[in-house]
C-alpha cells in the first residue's frame, strides 16, 4: 500500500492497542513527539499524552495522529520558539482559558510553523512551509488557537491576513471585480487575485472553512489552487475534515481539487475535546446571575428588558434617528432606529428586516463596520419551512461573533430551542457508506426531450418514478405520497433530465441530503450558531463587555 494514502486507526484511552506499522511517515513522526511531551510537562494541570507501545517504542497517540494522517517530519524549533505555549500557559493561569490537553499538539504545530515562517521571511528557507488545518466540534477552541497564532506571527513582524469565511469571500469578490475592471477579459483573473493576496501577506488565517453552495465551491477551488501555486501558506479552522467538506453539495467533484490542495499543502490536526467551552462559559454566567442580552419568550416583558439593557449598554437614554447604511458592492440598507451619538453606536432592526428580506452577509458586515451594538427584535422559533431565514440569522451571529460585537435580542425560546424543528428535519439519514444515494448532475452528450442539450441529475434511491408519470419520495424504505413530475420521465442508467422547473415539490434537499454526513453538513451552521448564542446570552459573555 502507498504509505501516503494510509489512514491508521484512531486510538482512545478506553481502547489500548499496539501499533505495529512501519511506514516511513510513521517513523518520521517520532521526531516531533518529544516536543509535545515537553510542552505538556511545562503546562499546569497537564498530564503527558497517553502512550501506546508499538514498533517504535512508546508513542503519544494524540501527538501521532492528525485526523488519521501521520505527522510529517519537521525540523527543530528556532531559538525563539515557545512564545505561543507560554502565552497559552499564561492564559490558563489567569483563568482566561481552561487547560485542555487535546489542544497542546495543535499549539506545538502552530509554534513550529511560526519558526518556519520566520526562516522563510529571512531567506534561509527556499520553499513555503506546510500550513495547518484544524478541525473539530463547535466550541473546542480552534478559533482561539488560530487567533493566538495570528497575533504571535504579527508580533514577530511577519505579515498575516486573518479572515472569517464571510469576510474572505467578500474580499476575494472585491479583488476579482477590481482585476476584471482593470484588465478586462483575461484568461485567468483568479491567478491575479491569488498573487495579490500573497503579495500583501503570504500567510492566510482562514476561520470557519465550510461550503454549502456550488458558487462558493467553485470560487474557493479556483482561488486556493492558485494561492498555493503562488507560494501562499494557509492556517484554517473547520468543523469538518477536508474530505468531508461540501458533502451535501451538488456536483461535489468540481470541489475535489480544493480538497486535494488542502491535503497536499496542509497538515490536518483533529481537535477532540468532548466539550463545548462556550456552553460551559454560559452555564457559569447563568450560575452567577449575570446580566442577559437575549430575552424570551416574546412579549411586553421581553421588550421592557431589552430597552433597559440597551440603555445600560449605551450608558444613556436618548432618542434614536433613522438613516441609510452603505453596503459593499454598491447597495444600501435602511435603518429605522439608530443611536450614533456618544461612544457606543447602536442600530435596531426587526427579524423581518434582517432575516426574512433578501439580505445577506455583505449587509451584516456593513452593519458591523458602522455599529458596536445590533438590536434585533421578534426572532421566532424557526419552523422547518424557515430554513432560509434561519441561515440568515446564523450568518448575522457569525459576523457579530467574529468581530466581538454585541447582539441584543428578543427571541421566542431559549437559544438551544430556536432551531429544534430544523434539527428534527435533518435527523436520521442513511449510513454514510451508501455512496449511491449521492445525487450528481451532468451535461449529456445527447439531446434531451426538447432536442437540445440539457442538464441531467442522477436519481437518488429515495426518489422513484412510477408508471403513471409521478414519482415517490421514500424514507427508510417506505413509500410516501406520489407527486407529479414536471420533468420528462426518460431514465438512462439512473440519469433523469433536469429542467428549469425541476421536480414539483422537490428541492436540493431531496437530491443531496440523504446520508448522515450530508445532513450534518447542512446542519452545522445552525449548530455553530447555537453554540455561539449560548456564550453571547450574557453581557459578560460578549467580548466587548
């Protein structure tokens, strides 16, 4: 077997095993294990990583495995190494963070990357170092470690661009628009975009890598392929391993080159903590009777509490004004109530204005650039038919959380209950090894029923046609109501003609959301939102407190 493609088993404390592998990558992994153990020994309340006995002697498993991928050999730290771990130790002593043993290998690897970047900047290294891709459940500390790394790199005088997914997509779109306007029609404008990013900063710290639509998938594939070609280095965080990204997307094969580029140029670091630190922080604040920022259920009492908290945050009671906010890409957003006098700027919107109407992350980014506090009123319990609005709400929370700004909100239920109906919609699913359930789309080499070349999709097992010209949507092997199809019924090896109208009452959910992994992929933004809302539920839990 090719050692580069080998994925060793994942170990745990509860299941001791003996490692008898002898591939070169595994042998080389021993080079960095002493540094992990030494780093663990320096930190308070830290036990050395658990060891397993194998062909190489005692190996700390958590240091050895990165999401199933063996560590690559690394050179020793530079003389100035240790700053990142020392900062972490300081934060643990002051109570800013709680020590978590699973985070130590990530910090060791990030500290080593700082040394590699310093060597690259001084000219002693000729090739860009490998980046780092950290992934794990929401609230496990990935963003915290990436932010520590970003700050440490800047302290060394090295350029570093730090961007959340939403900001990154906006920056990339702006630069692409600028280049097309400046150079006109050129063969590969994305190559110039990537070179422009690398010229400003060879290092990109990319938070919350998660793709759900084919447009973003195509842009990211094109950009990151060219970024690595231009010598860029990436440190990314995600809730998913690289090969799990875009699992619910249509035409996933067009995104595969992005996954391949990440695997080729970044080391995977899986963070398994078993705890959501944001929820733990929220529980402590609740026990201390901290001042709230979210008020439920909807009604007069919640409205009164919101007004009182807003006055507390503003430090005054004043009369709001109305105004217009300029939005990127030449748009405008009207605001009925805003407070712009004094040290704290605030704006108030209804749920319908920010989450039901056709607004998006560009609008939310503009709000964050103009205000310190966003007030949102009337957020309901989201039903299974409110998914678009729920995702807009989650996007707003993402942008505010990333910028450490305040959100004051009246909601109809506790944060963990807002998305209950949508979670139920995405519960269940088939086992992930049933690859034939994944829908795909192609352009056939023959004409469709209209005589033209038309797109086709491969029929998932859960959508079956009947002789009457209707189709049945099945769940767990059971037939449900027949629905008449607006598309022709010709089936060629499982491929069905796709029209602009598609199938009546069918959606992308019917085509791409059948396995557990696909449903989890779709649900992740809402799970992240729940985690963040827990922490943001109290004034002391919002970073500007």
